[in-house]
């Protein structure tokens, strides 16, 4: 269903919301038919589902899909109540349908999920949503971590889906990643609340976008990526992001250590803007591994603007030797035509970890990198040290090319005066401290930000 944001953009003619953003087509975003055309309601309670919080509803969901939804303009409906799921569910090969989740699905601790709780794949014109802002999936990952178990189910995953809308959902405490989009196009995802533990390996949103994806107005609390854009991805806009105690926004990780050209990273026309980070590991990281021969793949033609920080560990962190991988130092993923503008707020310690830290390859250094209006300061101390290695463009400690040459260098920039445009941030009302690793994470508190979905 086309969102309010799309309707406003279309009404204003010229798509004001997308002005200055990447090459999105607003008319093509999300499910192509309205929910009113998917009015046949297929209730899992009529296909063996029981809302008692203990009966496995995986078979009921599958039966509802196969017997009532597939091949029809219908809505798979899970009404309000508490449900348990103990087996992975894959819903494949249908188009022109919706999944309405208005209750709470909780993963059984010892379920057989095969890596995913719910997968929707190989479809077109699909809407997955909650009509009451109570639709939630709780992975109970803390139980697995307490016993060091092997439960590794992603909560919700979409694979090879076109014209997809996902909205008004709550995803809580996955044993691993929370929301995964693999090879999707014409996606709109919004009004999402994701609550994970204060530990790595718990990505909020992972995205592989073949073309035209818009993710906006969402909140992620965890200790790994808030949103991670992976390869191949093109024409993506991510905005109005609230990242609590998160790993922050990221591109990658990507590798140049490939064995065939079809493995090369391909990430382009990405815009991230209006990103608010509270005590995150970094505001943004672009991370790649070395290898290959010369330039192997690329991240290019992308903009990262209007980033705000309260006590993050890093600001902008670009590393072409990610995770201290320095070999084989024969090539790198090419980083070029990247712009970072209007960054403000403070990081924790501007000397030990500067607002700008760029570790470029001495084989394929980043080029045409523009840093403008980077007004970041330090919470601790009275100076910041920006660090640049082998990066070319303008701004901060970035050097300009001389006659097209890009000789290797390492430099630092010590700043002892607060930037004139710096505004000291205050702790936001939406901030949430990190959730525990081996204790239950609340599903419905604090209340979500978002208005309820309009059905019809």
C-alpha cells in the first residue's frame, strides 16, 4: 500500500521528499495494489492456529497460505493474541497478497528454524504489516545466549520479492539478524521498531536492493548494524533513522578478494540522511577487505548527509583493511564519488577515536571523497584528532590529488577549537539504554513512535 510519504510526494509534484536523493522512482515503491483489493481475510485460527502462546502455529500459517491465500488477492491474517512458532515457515511463489500480523509470535527456544523464522520469497506486490501496531515477532534470543545454544533464526526475511511494503512491525531479540531483505526491488519499509541485545551479530536491517528501495522512519536498538547495505545494491534511500546503542549505519562488509568478476561488489547511488545515533559504535562505517588485482568492485556515487550523534564511539569510519586484514594487499574495492555533509554532535573521545577516521588502501585509494560541514566535537577532553590515510578529495584531513597522482600518505588533523557551527546535543527523549544479553527484552514498552496503519 502506498504510504502517506509517497502520497505527499506525488501530490506535491516533483517528489519533494526525494529531492537531492538517489535515483528513486517514487511511483514504483511498495505494493502495487491497495489492501482493499486484498480483502479476502484468511485467518490462521480457521486453519489450525491457536492463540494460546504455546501451540506451534507454523503449520497453520503454511496451510492458510496454501489453501486460502496463494493464487488469490487475499490477506493472511494473524489476529491479536499470543502465538508460538517452533518451525521455520517459507511462503513462496505468490503475488498480489498481504500478511497482516496483529498479534505476538514468539519463537520456541528449541525450535527447528533452519536459520529463519518466517521467509517470504519469489513474489510480487506483497504487503507485510500490522494494523494495530501490536504485530510483533519475539526471537527470545536471550534464552539461547544463556545456555550458549545454537538457535540462529533470523526473524523475518524476504528473498527475491518485487513491489514490497513492510511496515508497522515490532521485531525483538533475534538470536541473530532481525529483518533481512535479499534481492528485493521497489521496496518501501517504514514504521519499524527493532529491539535487540547489546551484543554483536544482531543486525537490525540488512539490505540487498537490486533497484529502488526506500527505508524510512524506523528505530533500532542493538549493538550491531542499524542498517547495513550489502552488495549488490543500487538506488537506495534510507532516512529518518533512530539508532540506539547500535553499531550504526554501514556499507558492507565487502571484499575485493574474489575469484570471478561476478563476485565483485557493486554498491551505488545510496543516500542516507537524517540519521540520529545515540551511543552507537559509529555513526557510519564503510568496511571492505583487501585482495584481488587492482580495483575489484565499487562503492560509488553516494551521499551521507544530516547525521547527528550523541556520545558515539566513532563518527565517520572508512576502512579498506577492515578487521585488521592487511593481506593480500593486491587490490581493493574502489570507493569513489562519496559525499559526507552536515554531520553534528559529539563522539565520546575525540583523541583516541577521532570524528573522522579513514584508512584507505595504498593500492586503490578512495577518490573524490568530499567532507563538508563536519561539525563534530568530543564529549571527553578539549580536542579532536582526525586521521586520514590514502584518501583523496576535500575536507578535514583528506588530501587533494596533484596532477591525478595519489601517492600513499598518512596524516592527522588536530582541532583544538570547537567548530563554529557545533551545537552540543542533548539526550533525546527517544533514547534507550542498551538491552541485556541474557534477560528478556520488552516487546511493547516503551511505546512505538508511529501512527497505526490505515487499512483499506
